[in-house]
C-alpha cells in the first residue's frame, strides 16, 4: 500500500517506480538511495534491485483503493520522468490519477525537460501539482523556466537542499515554494540569509512559502541532529500551502 510519511508538506507517498540515477549536485547525498538499500536488505517488495530504477506495476492501483481525499507525493523514492521510464508507463500512472479525482498528486522532478515534452501533448489533470527541484543556480534555475511553461493547476518548487544563494530569482507563474537544508552525515550547510532571501521574494510575489527544515546544520551554523535544529525560521514555523488546499489541515 501507499505509505504515511514524515515529509512535512504531503500526506502519503505513492511509488509506482523505485530507484533513480544522479544528474546534478542536489543528488549527491540522496536520502532515497540510502533508504532503498536499507529496504532491499529488509526484503521489502519493490526494492529487490536496491536503488536501480525499477517499475513496480503492482503499486499502480494503490490510490484507487483509498476513497478518502488524500495528498500523495508521487515517487518519493524515484523520479517519474526518468529517461528510462517508458511513456506507456507514464500514461498508466496518469490514468490512475484521472481515476482518482478526490486525491491530489504532487509530482516533483529534476528532469524538467522530459516533463515538459510529455505534457506538450497531454494536459495535466486538475488534481496534479507539478514541481521541480532547485538546489543551485546552474542546475536548478533553468528548471523553473521550464516549469513555468507547463500548464498545471499548481506549479511548485522544492528548493532542497539549498546549496547556495539563488539571488533575485523570478518566481512568476509559481504557486508554492518549499525550502529545506540537507540532512545526513555528509550534509552541506544552508545559510539563514539564503533562506530569508527566498522567503522575502515569496512575500513580494504573493507565493505560498513552506520552510521544511534546517537539516543537519542549524541556524547557528553548528552541526547536530536535524530534529534538534527543527523548523523554526525567525521564531516561527512557515507552512503555507497553495490555496484552497492547505495540506496542514487535511487529516490522514
């Protein structure tokens, strides 16, 4: 079945594919890779190949079994628009989404080019939110430009891990921005001023801002467990989500 998740900005995860390959600096310390190898060692179905890209058709109908309106993060353990996933399988995923209008599906990718190509001839269903990952200027910002060209009910950006100051980025056409620092033993630090700059841009452009976590490096620049560093930014939690669906108010 789909799984409840500790990811703060969603409710459940749905992984009709698992595994991936690294394409940019944000992938360097991939949490999904570590988790997939752990699940493989535990003998969990769907992770027989570890982090090698795998289609898991047995999971396709999971959202159809759940009647209660739910926010799903699609492929938390993979990238739906990975170049090795055939279009025919993407259409199967999309069919399930269309058959589940009570649910909201959040699709996040680093492969914005393929996402744009796929949706050039296929209008995204109204219950799909499309997003791209942004970690730096060189690799991340071009993905925003591509996302902006795709017609979607909600377009969002996950800036995690935030690896550098992104400068005066243009957020026009976006509905939601998520920011977070990196976790794990090899985590790279995120500076407070980088985060505040993005928050201020969101406020000026009236875009929902969600601060996910500091990660392994605290606001004070010291390394410790991510739970100890918490989610507070300027003394409060920032958890806005696109109107009208404030996912923080939807129970699982």
